[in-house]
C-alpha cells in the first residue's frame, strides 16, 4: 500500500510536470477539487471521449448522439428527484472546523478494520508458507472472526441508516465507534444533516426563487427530456439509445484523490430505451459490453470488478458499478443502472406532456424503460494514467543501465502518435528532411517535431508523455531515404523507408483495432431497432 500511495503521488506530479493536469487557478493557490487539463491532458481526454463515442454511436446502428445544454428548466430537477433527494450526510468538527461526509468517516473506520484483517492474514501466510489455507484461516482465527463480525455489523448499520435517511443514527454511530476528526483528533461533532449537492445560480431576467437555476449534476436528464425529439427526428424504433458527453457539477463535501472526485467533471452517458419487461436482458448486455470496452484498452481483467449496489437508488431496479483498482483501492469507475420508467414518467407527470412511444409491434403506447451506462471521463483518465505510468531500468545508447519514466498508454489513445527527430539540430540537410516528414505526417496524426537536446533526452521526453513511435532522421537517411522508427515499449528500432512511415504509424495506432477487439468479445446486435 505504501508503494501504491507513492505511485499516486508520482502520478500527480507527473501530470503537472508534463502538462497533463494543473490545479485550477493555481496562481491564487488553487480552487479545491477543480482541475484544468494541459496540452497533453486535453489530447488524451479527447481520445478517451472519441473512443467511447465511436464504440457507442458508430458501432451501434441504433444509438445516436446528443449535446444538451448544461442549464435546464428548474422543474427538471424536481422531477428527477435531485431537489429533494440528491443529498449527502454532512457533519462538521467543531474544533478543526473541517467538514466531512458522515458515511465516509464510517467507511474509513471500516477500512481500518479490513486492514487489520488483511494484516493478520498476511502474517499467517508468511508463517505457514505454501501450506497456508486462507479460507480456513478466515473461518477459524478468533481475531479475524471478531474483526469480521465488527466489520459486518457496522456495514449493515450504515447501509440501513443511509437507506432510511436516518441522520441521527449516523451521529450515534460516529459517537459509539469513537471516530475522531482525522485532522485534529477531536470528537466534538455537530449533528449530521443532509446537504444538497447541486450548485445553483440565478437567471438574469427573473428575480427571486422563480429564476433559480441549477448546474446539472448529471447529463442524463438532458437525454430524457429530449427523448421524443430524438426518437421522432431520427425515426428510431425501440430499443434504441441516446449518447451524450458533457460537463456535470456536484458540490462534493469530501473532494480528494485528485481528479477522482471533482466539483466540475465530465460524464459519458448513454440511455438505452427498451420495452418494459426486457430491461434485464439489456442490463446484462450492457454489463458485458462495457466490460469489453475496458478490457479492449488492455486493462487487465483483475484490475476491474463488478460491484452490485447494496442499496438501490429510488429510480433503479438493478444497479452495478464497474470498479477499477485505483492506486487507493477498488473504487467506482462506471455505473450501469436499470432506471425503470422513473425519469420519463416523472417528466411526463410534472410537465403534463406525454413522453410515450407507440410500439408498432405491440400496437400500444407505453413509457419505455431505461438502461443507463454512465462513466466519468476524468476517472477513466486517472485509471489509464495509473496503469500506464512506470519507472523502468533500460539500457542506454552505450548498453549501460539507465532509468526512464514511461507512460505505456494504448497507442490509439496516446496524446502524440509520433515524434519526428533529426539526429542533429544544426545540420540543415537533416532538419529540412525531418521537417518534410513531419509536414506530411501532421496531416494524419498528432505529431511532434523536436530538435532540441541530445537524441537520448528527446526519447525520454517522448516516453514521459507516452508517444508510441519516434522517427529519427540521420546521415543514412540522406543517402537512402530510410529512417529508424523506435517503439516506446520494446525500445526496438527498425530501419524502414520514409514511404512506409505513415502506413506503419497508422496501422499501429489505429482505434479500429481496439473497436475490433470489442466486437471479438461481444456480439453487437445488428440493427436492433428494425
Ligand atoms: P460516487 O459514489 O463515487 O460519488 P456516484 O455513484 O454518485 O459516484 P454516478 O452518479 O453514478 O456516480 O455518476 C456516474 C459516474 O460519474 C461515476 O461512475 C463516476 O465515474 C463519475 N463521477 C461521479 N461523481 C464524480 C465526481 N465528483 N468527480 C468525478 N467523476 C465523478
């Protein structure tokens, strides 16, 4: 774990040093839990979004796109339940004046118990060596059993208090478990109260409560209120989906872990409209399809897991998270929710406008059911970066060991696809040849031309931003129009003719290969809408 938190610190400083992510308004000491994406960050983020969009909209004949506005009529959030129920339990420490989420304080307490159990198991594993039977040890060791019982009791109490919205019980738990403020060690807590996570602002031309607007806390509602507009204008038949990428805003109480939990973030959401009764078939399809999307990017299966929700939200009849093993443990990366007809029915009721579909097969009108996939683009960014960042010992030009920091991003997602490097800066014949190659390649890919510093240092710079290919122009190039192409991960160098460069880089950095990998894993239904 110490190594993991070390990796996380390195990742954050790497993101800053190499222009991926900066703290917002850093000159004013930053704005908490708000971040800006730098030159390489925005390229990587755009590629993630493009890969998601293509896998949804381009690969499914019955999914279409939408870009709804961030501001929506305030009644939207009444209908969706966000005005009344989008709350987190907030508690203040009176001495340190720090604010916490009551449920997170209790979860941190549970983490500590879990760590104790794991430590006990680790110790026993070392003691017994190969003959160690972990399952049996868990069932019989008194200390493990006692801690497990404690853990389960707290977990069940917390789940019940959260689903009942019982703030007094949360306060009692904090007191009984003797949870102290992590900052000051004090146990002087306020009452626990509900805190609404929506940011609000005011419409310019209407005074008072009437003009109160919210910054959307999820992109999904823009899709629901446009359901009939999209269906009619594209003549889609059920089942069909609407995909959208956009900003969402949440006034998170505990905002930590870098871009994992931000107050302004980006979601990639798809709402799939289905016949009532068929939702579980589609829920299972989307579980499989979304997992395949993650593994198609090279993410090892053991880094991902499904986690069924213990408490279902008011709108859902099934819900699962895809969790990823971040440097700080397994946490939610994406949610897949069967939302029933809750949203469309609520909008129908509050607006007085029919949001129904006439099903020609059944010959009847109904409010469709919805299966949603919702992934945070920023969390996906963090997941990919944490998988990619490595420190390695590799041979230098003279065959001696040297260390390098490398971002082993999937080539199709990497910010820069190819760097063009003349061996020497002040040899005009080399630089003009290199420029000509760069000018050709830049029509097809995001490339970089770099002539500063020794070639080894330039390779290291490209490794650190994850560039999969470097093309070097040397004196042989002037003789025979060949260059070396160096591969980031294997460090293999091949001599190829200039004419081959574009085709090779294209083939090896192609997003189509990743998309093909998805279709190898799942059967994308053919024009499901017909
Ligand atoms: P969490 O339990 O971590 O608060 P959530 O269950 O509230 O997340 P959803 O409402 O299901 O999240 O949102 C869908 C996705 O949006 C999440 O899986 C996550 O990737 C992303 N997301 C949600 N809140 C944030 C945030 N504050 N910062 C960054 N990404 C977020």
